[in-house]
C-alpha cells in the first residue's frame, strides 16, 4: 500500500502468498530436477544442465504456476464450504464495499416553485477517470425547495442561554406555506469534528426550538416548534447505501456503513415545519435552537457547517455482462462486465441469469442455487440453477466471478438454452479513488434539469470482500452469538471488527475505527421489565464504559453510541427491548438513549 508503508493490504498479502507458492515450485523444478538428474542420469540427464532455452524456461514457469495454484487450493481450507454457508447466512459478506461519498444538490431556484423530491437511487456521474465515468446513486430521497441557507452562527450571550441560529431565504419572496415546507434535512459538516459537535448539540442539548420570520424592518413573533420534530436521520433501511439481501441481518449494514462513511449519519431531520409555515411572512425566516449548556468547542460555526439537500451516494449501478455461450466443454463460465474497458468494472452482485434459445423470444430464468427457493415444490426438482463462484483475482486488486449451472443435487448440468444473459450490479472498483471533491458533477437522465450537484467531501476507498481463511471461519463462529453476547467486551469488539472491512486495506481508516473499538472499556447488561402499551415486556439494559480519548470529541462518542443503539435495537428480538447508557471513564459524561423495542423477527 503506497499510502501506508509498513502495512500490507489483504490483497497484497494474498498475491505475495501465491507468489511464494509459485517461486517455491519453480525453485523445486530447477534444484530438485538437477539432483534427480544426478541420481538417475539415464532417465533424466537433461535436467542437470543449465537452463538456457527460453522455451524450456517458459514451460517450467507454466508448470510452476499451475502447481502453485494447486498447492494454494489444497491450503485454502475449503472455500466451497465456507462460501456456500456464507451465501445463505451472511451473503453481504461476500460482496465488496464500493466507494461512497456525500453529495450536495443545489436546486435551480429560478425553475423551482415548490417542494420536489429527488427519489432514492437517482444516478449521477463523475468526471471521466481514465476515460470512464464512475456512476453513483443516491441512498435516500432528497427534498428540494426554492430556498437556501444564508447564515448559520452559534451565539453565546452573557446573560441568556446559548443558541444556534439558522437563517433561510426563500426565492421570489414566497412564504414557507407557498413552497410546501414540511420537513427539512440538515447535514452537519466541517473539519476537525465540527459536524460531530453540532450533531451532539442538536440531538441532545436543545431545550427550545422556535421559528420566526425576519425582515429589514422587524422580526415576527417566535413560534415554538415541538422538540420531538428534531430527529437523527440516516439509519432507516430506506436510506441504506449498501443493498443488503433479504436474508441478511440489516443491523450489520449499519456497522459497515459507519466504518466506511460515518459522516453519512451526521444528519438531522426537522419535521412538523408546516405547523409554523403559515405564521412566517415571505422572504426570510430563521430558526433558533436554544441549548441547555454552553458548548465546549473551539470551532467557529458558519454556513459551511450546516448544509441543505445532501445525501449519501454509493458507486453502484446496473450493468450487463458479456453474453455467455453455453457448451459442453466447460463447467464454469467467467462473468465479464461488458464495455471497452472491462477492468474498470467489478461485479458487486449477480441480479438475474436468463437463457435464450436462438431465433426465439422465449427466455428461461435460472435462480441462484444457494437460496431458500430451490426444490420448494416437487415440479421444481428438475430445475437448473446457477452457482456463483467468487475468487481473489490472480493479478491486481479485487475479485473475479464465474458461474456454473447445477441441478438440485448440485451436480453439473447443461442448460437447454445456448446463450445466457447475466444482469449485474457493478461498481468501478478502485477507480473512484482518483476523484476529488467536486468531481462528481455530471447529470444523467435521472438527475438533469432542476438541480446541480457535487460531492462535498472525500470518497471512501473501495474494499474487496475479506476472503482470507481466518476471517471467514471467525465470522461463522458468530452464529453462536445472541443478544446477551452484547454484554461481553471481547464478543462486541470481535463483532465490530468483522465489519471494519477497511482494516484490511486502508491503514488510516483502520486506525480510527480500531481506536473506537478499543475504547470499549466495559459492558454490563441486566434484565429489565417495563410496561409497553399496558403489557409487561422484558428487555435488556446495557451500560457501556468508553474511553473518550479514543475519539475526536464528545460528538464522535455520541455518534458511536447512537450507531450501537440502533444496531442493538435491530439485534434484539421483537416483544423485547434494549436500553443503552454510555458512560465516559475519563470525563464522566453520560449519554442515555430511551428503551427501544426490538426489530428482529424470530421466524
């Protein structure tokens, strides 16, 4: 890894491991071949001579390459077994983590008259990288208004409560009521942890929230807004960056996304704005968030720290593979994304496999073998399925994908169709790493017209799936975990480490995440009973001790606790609840989240 001297990525280590197999076999052919020729000159006297013929050297290198692959196969501890089990229980773990970033949209206020929604999945393109436009798609809906934020400031008056003031201007002098202002999302940003501090203040320390119209002459009366209208955002399944399969536990997605792009969760939704929309005059209005304590911060809060119209975006898109012509000569068929530069595309998932008979429009769909669908009915027992094979690339970074066709007994089968079409979800691999802030700016048919956009920060590094042997067996050991395992420091750290994919590739991101995980100094859990809608419900109260010095600030601590709280709520079964309390062991700060009903269905 050129950015991290002294640390090898998992992909580099795997390539070096294969190179060692290859070199050992090549040395064996040369050295042991010489000894064999000396012992049996009548049988193999030519092996004793110096190797000067390039054709002979090429032959030796080819044999060493093949035997090296065989030795690697013998040592790889049955990936067919582990991958098969993973495909059923943890299918998300066999997928790469694509590049991610935050994107800000800028509405064309001249053309926009009222509220519009850019739907989740809106496609946006980057400037060309080596001749290829990297395509991203948004993770959630983006609500646009003909309105902009013109000022943001943290005020600390000497005799009254400190407050955060946000001032907005509506285009054309319209009122909030006229533009349909109902809800608004704030993305909290800034260098050196300013966004994390803002997140903590708005989530935890707001004691009063008001809205009032302002003008050059005078300010209107303040309208009190409900505090429950301030809600943390970015955690719902409808805002997922990574498309998790239906049979994968969604709580793990939160961990993967947090370790890949934590700023995605620095978002606040302001709901119920229509309550005060009719109270404000046209032009400008402001929101005041009174705080219950004076913030301890060195950051100067300004307009760059509170952004409108932002969403997470991930480098995923639909793409076709080159058609596969089925024959009797092979068992596996490589899946190659189509395009003039196939090396710029990497398979994320196989979405659909369809066969066609030449000269007809009839199609046959082949379902995946490792699913819970096959052989469900007697008439399906003669059906043919596709089986995807995932392997580390022999050369370069990433993985290679191939597929075979099998029957219900997993025996090789030949489809009756001659040509097979494969629909994929792809990413651009490591290509987006070359993009800078502002490079993600080209519209597509989805995003043209009413808005401009750009990526406002870093683009996270794409990471291949961790296919090393130890990781896969370690992951399978977590089948034994249950919700009480969350009260074990080692089990919780181990679980979090499994989803820190960047630890295998990006040393800087790995170090930050490892510090957060090592900050867990203690976890205690005790059973608790509460009444929920008149019915007694049993749950778990979790107390966690964290070392605050392992984080960039209190806001960083709070976000880590919030992510764990959301994860635990998904981890705990329905008809139960979890309540999390985080205590700082150094500064004695305490963060509490209310009891949350579990979301995991037992059956």
